[in-house]
């Protein structure tokens, strides 16, 4: 069954004092496109996550966002004694130079100086934790996203099948009407020629009349177009049901869009070759349904 390109999935997990949360969204796109937003500490995982995503989806515009929260215990910092003592030595030297004993040194202010406080979790450790957790979170979020895509795909399939069946009904109207078009042309031509010949008191050879009708019949013949249209509808229906065009990794939606273009071309040819009001009305209805199909397949993966 075909799948939609619209979906959402999320997953979260806690590992060794760090909370990871991942959100994944997808929208329509003719090709595969991924935009990731990662904290600076784990930005190096962008290529890894995009590669894992590409293995399971063929096209769509994906937005992947990761948030990282370090627990209070893991976020506590340790004091770099050596850095602190270096600052104190410099300050003592300055106080001796200014020879002012009233100058006080505030240790709490010293803690804000660069290098004095060091976080317990450094970037390398955080990245190592992320590499253990995020691939599985992406897989879980993608499972939920694909489940939503499949659900929406069923709704799309139902609508597309309905459009196809309506087109088949109109095609039958055209096929049933086509033989009568030639016959009615023959009758109109005969009546018109008889009328003109009666006024001129002449007679037209029946063979000449039949040749003219034969030329019209050949020009108005739409049997090939109807056959190709039915073939396109059969192929289109098969892709809806199987979710695959049967051509390797080619996305189903892209093939369906191409088939819809071919169906529209056949409908235009039928309309131009058939000089008949009922057929023209049927063609208008067919083209209207094809336009609806073309809109819908833009959301098929």
C-alpha cells in the first residue's frame, strides 16, 4: 500500500544522567531532503543520523531536532584547584604592588573566572553517550512517523481508487459512444449531400461518400487512446495496492505522477479527435479527475 509523505514521530530516553529527546517531522518533497538541529556538543552526529534516515525513506522533506538535558547531578562542576591558585597568586602579587591591605579577594567571584569551574560531563563524554542512544531513538521515532504515513497513505489510496473508478466509468461511456459517432456522421453527411444534390439535380457516387466516411472514421478513431488509458489505469491501481512501481528503488509517488501525466495526454487526444458533445463532456470529467489525482500523488512517497 502507498504511504503519505506527511508524518511525525518522537522518542526520548535517559542515559547515565543525560536526557535525550528526538523529534522527527516530514512533509512533501519530490526528493529526499533532511534538515537537522543538534546541540553543538553532538553536531558531529549529523551525517550519521541523516544516513540512518535515508536508509528507511525514499523521499520527503524531513526535520530532525534533538534536545539534550544534563541532570543536576551530572551538571555539577568541579573546581580546578590549579587554575584557582594561579588566579590567587596573581591577585596577591597585585595587592602587594598597590600596597593596600584593604583590597579584599572574593572567592565566589573567582569561581566565575575562565577555567576555574569545569563541568563533570565534557563534550567528548556527552558525544559518546549520544552515539549510544540517538540511533535507537531515531529508529523509534521513525517507526512512529512511518506508522502515521501508512495510516494517511490508506486514506490517500481510498481517494485515488475512487478517482480511478470514476475515470473507468467515463472511459466506458466514451467507448460505447465512439461507434455511434461515425454512424451519425455518415447519416449527417448523406443527408446534407442529398439535400445539396437535390437542389442541383445531381447524384453523388456512393463509393465517394463511403470513402469520405472512412477518412473521418480513421481520423476520429480513439481505440488506441482508450486502450492506453485503460493500461495506465491498471498500472496506477497496481501501484496503489502494492506501494511499489516495480522498478527497483524508484519512489511510487514519482511514478504515479508520471502515469497521471500520460493519462492527461491521452484524455486530451481523445477530446481533440472526437467531434462529439457527449464524448467531450466525458473527457472534461476525466480531466477533472486526473487533476485531482495529480494533486493527491504529490503527497505519496
